[in-house]
C-alpha cells in the first residue's frame, strides 16, 4: 500500500499533520482506512460544506484541521459535546455539557461569543442553509432556534411531549435540506418532525422500540434515516411518514451514527466496532467495514463522496476510500 503524504487543497486524501502538545498524526493509506488517534475520550467529526476543513473534536479540546493550517479552539476541559460549521465555514458552533453554545472564528481559533439559554447539555447543533439561524437540541428536552445576528432564541420547541423522566431529552437533531423541517431524536421510541417557521409538530414517526440515538436526512430531503438502541436502522419516506425499511443490526448493538453520501445513494451506519454501507436504490448486499475497536459515534462523507470519515469512542479517526468498496 502507498501512503499518501502530499497536501491537497481538497480532502481527497488526508494530509500528514502533526499537532502541537499531543502530536496527533493524520495519515492515509490507499485502499485501507487512514487512522488518527485524536483523544483519550469521545471524539466526533464532520466536514465543512466547502471541504476546505476537516474538523475533529474531543472532550476537553478541539482542533480544526485544514490542508494548510491547524487551529486549536481551547476551552475548559471536558465541556464540549458537539460542533458544527456554519455554511460558509467561517464559524464553528460548539455545544457544551454546561448547556452553553460557543461560536468560534475558524480563521483565528478565537472565541467570538458564548450563548446561554439551555439548562442542560447540548448534544446536537445544525445550521440553516443560509446561515441566518441555527438550531440546538438539548438534554433539557428543548430544541431552540437561534438568530445568528442577535444571538436571541426565535423559538423554543418542547421535544419530548410524553417524556416521564425529566433527566432525559434530545439526543440528536437534523435539518431537512430545504431548511423547513427539523427532526428530533429523543429518549422516546418516537421520531418527531417540526415546522421550523411555526415550531409546531408536523409528524410523529413510530417504529423503533427503544430510544432513538441518531437521525439524518438524505441530500434530496425525501428520505430520513434513524438509528436506535433496539438495535435497528430505519429508513423513512419523509413526505408520507411511511416506514420503508428496517435493518436489524446482527451484532445486537445500538446504531449510534448515520450518514448519507452526497448523492444519496449510500447510507452509512455506525455501531459497535463496525460500519455498514447500504445502497438506498438497489437490493445489493450490505458492505461491512471493520477496523474500529469500540463504538462508532459519528460518520461524515466528504462533499465529493470519495471519503467516509468515521470516529469511535477511543479517539480513532478512520478515513475510508469509497472507490475501494466492493458491492456483492
């Protein structure tokens, strides 16, 4: 196998990067996943929309990695729980275990502002397509829609309408590509779709038999994937609310991460030690990717769909070459 070392302006291949303090090394091997140990605690990843940045995070500190520079975003140890780039990739919003949302300047790594309002941790943030608003899901059982210009909440949605345990709340949210509908995953076995403009409930999808851990819309907005602790992966028709398919995880582990490829053809799901790829348009067999040694907590495709990034609880990042996937 040939190790890829060269730098690229786009993330067709991960560059070899050394970060100060802990000297995390990123490298890529053709035909095999690239590995990167990034933290001793939980770590998640995503791509910015313009693909100029690859972002990773860990409990206690965060790094935005591009092909040309490295920026550390430093806060008190252990407070960050989720992060999301703004559509223009100039700002990184981080949700904290303390219930605060922090906005960072990506170019400088400096904290721009801290937004308060949630009473508990914020495990999920999404931006609207135009970047004018962002939404945050919290364990305080609310989804808040924020105005980026004023930092004020425009709406507050009570997510778990029948939740009996006040210590539980929103685990994940996702925004439909048209920006009009937000979906929430909670500790209830119900998926709810909300109207962004009115804040009212549009639909409730019932299918999982346990709490829902993760949700994601397809790029077209016609499909919705949800992973739960059943352990199952569900695929829904967004317009009708019809359950199209249910995939049971053979290892009986929770499905904690889902992601669609940019063309919507591939649905990736992450659970204990493995990633599964399914073709949403055909009946071809599932492809299983192995390499992680613990729970896969997040997945993200590069904007061109050539690379899939996976992150596990032990702080390992793997970059998978989608051109090497062999469908049975």
